[in-house]
């Protein structure tokens, strides 16, 4: 079950990893994010559509920001010592 007090979260639901960022939280996420100081969201719903477009945009080889985010999370989980994976050499 999702934690309604979080500004953004990842959960497992019905066999899928689901990532949520409530649209109402976009103005604060941008305000405290890496964008230039003074940047503010004036229309959260429209901005959400633009963000979704960017998240799903493919580069020249078909990779999206979502793929890169998961690649980073996979690597971090492995580096953090996940017991649910096995790192095997090329000879196995």
C-alpha cells in the first residue's frame, strides 16, 4: 500500500514496480530540485504531461530516462549487497 505522506515513492503493486509522484507535489519538487533558482511551476497538470513526455522520450538507441533510472537503481541494489542476485563471471 502506498504511503500517502510521501512526496514521491516506489512500491510493488500487483506484480509491478510502480513509481508515484503526485501532480500536486510537482511545484515543490521543482522548487527544491536542481533547476535554476526562481523556477516555479505555474500549471502542475500541464507540466506533468511535459514531464511524462520527457520520461518516455527515447534516445537514438531507444533508451529512456526511465531505463537509466532503473539501471542506476539495479546497480545500487547490487552494490548495496542485495542477496537476491548472483554476480557470475563470464566463464559460468
